[in-house]
DNA sequence: CTATCTGTTATATCATCCATATAACAGATA
DNA sequence: TATCTGTTATATGGATGATATAACAGATAG
C-alpha cells in the first residue's frame, strides 16, 4: 500500500492518510475499483489505531473518492461532478492564489507550477488515465 | 477594516482572519505600510477576544505578511522571497491538483481557473500592484 | 452452524488546540 | 501621569484527534 505517515507533522494522521490516497489516485497508482486494505489491516501495517483509518475512509467516502461494498470492503470509486469539483477546488485555490499574488508570483508563474505538477503526476509509474475504467460491482 | 467572520464555520476564527487579511493584500485593499487596527480595537469591532486577533497577527508576522513597530503597532509588510514562496505554494498546490486530477480536470481547466481568479483580484477596487510601495518606517 | 472476515457504532480516556477571560508588564506617546 | 501599543502569564470550557475496549450486523468459507 506504500503509506508513509509523518508522526511529527502538525497535520492530522487521518488527513495525511486521505491526502496520500488521493495522491495515489491522481498518479494512477490506485485504479478505479481497486480494493483498499481493511481498516484493521491498514491500521496494523502503519502502526496506528483502527478508528483513525476508519475516519480517513469515512471522509474519503463523503468526498466521493471511495465506496463501500459489504462483501469486498472499501474500494476506489471517484465521483466526477465537474461543476462541483470546480466550485470546491476554486474555493481552496482562491486563498492559495492570494498568497501567491502577495509574493509577486504572476499568473504565468502559476501556470508553470500547474504544468510542472501535472507532468509529475502523468510521469508517475503506471500513469495513463483515460477517463474510463468503470467496473462498479453490482 | 471590513472583516467578516463566519462563526458557524469549522475554520478557526484566527485562520479566517489571516485569510481575509492576505486576501486584502492580494486585492490591494491593504497597501504596503498600512497600519492594521490594534488587537483590542479589531477584537471589539468584530466581537471576538483580543487573544484571537493577537494569534492571527502573530501568525501573519511569522509568515512574513506584517511587521510590528512599537510606536505604530502592526502594519502590512510583505516578504517576497520568490524561491521560498514557490516552495510553500507548490506544497499546497500538490494536494489540490491531485484532487483536481481525480475529478478529471486537466491542466487547461486549472489555467483557466487561475486566470479567472487573477482577473478577479486585479479587478478589485483600487488594485494596481506595481511591485513597489516601500515606505518602511525608520 | 461456526469461525472469521468486513465496516460500523458506542463508550471512555488523554492530549492538544481554539476561544475565552482576567490580569499584568514594557515601550511609546501626548 | 494617563493612555495607547504589543506581549506574556494563567486559567477555564469546549471541540477535536488519537487511542482503547467492546460489541453489532452483514458476508463468506469451512
């Protein structure tokens, strides 16, 4: 699963977990339909409490990154409501760009940073997202 | 000062304060050298505790947005270390772009969002940032 | 049916953080 | 001296994060 937690970080453990799984989806390291480890298994693997993992899964479920099947457990299932995504990302982007503008970074600087990070994600091992991959269990 | 706090938000009050001041700087509503209200005054204005305002000012000071002069109080003074800014913004941008990519937003979508927000900031009342305006007190 | 796996829920405890309150201190200013 | 500034100290109530123990319902393999 390759999850690395920084216990000295001021960022909550469950939040770090969420971020790493989202990062894993973005770099296609986790594919649509792929089953996540059970809360107990993952908790044991990285040496944290079961409820901390459960909280991360619950948040990821609410935010539309995973779903739960009684039979298989939690699996990757990304909701792609374009308008909702733009609204949510835009909200977070607003404060980030305010910081950038205070530091005299112009829009070209930001475009370059976006491209750099997108290059990084697309170059990740096993990364060819074709906007498909639906095999939801029924 | 035009500060609006959402008391039902899950975002900390001092954090909302920081964000609004940073937003104010980005839209040139607050200029370099401009004096901020005293912690007691601003606390009374928006109906919160003095220490909450003090915490916001302390954070803004640490992050290089304001400085403090014994005689005048806190005033806007933005540190623009380009490399440090790129490093810090980039770190926050990484998780945000991961979310965007999961939702099938491509780099052109992000460029458009960046431009839209930058337009918004540049069109703000009294916004012509000429990267100058240094009148530090001595 | 039994044993074992899955997520989920209910408590409880401890530490940390947020916001509040009261109080005081040092420097600057009129 | 009186009044403003930021700053510090201490305390309290509430919320959150992480832990722990325990139990429950659904699914599955034996």
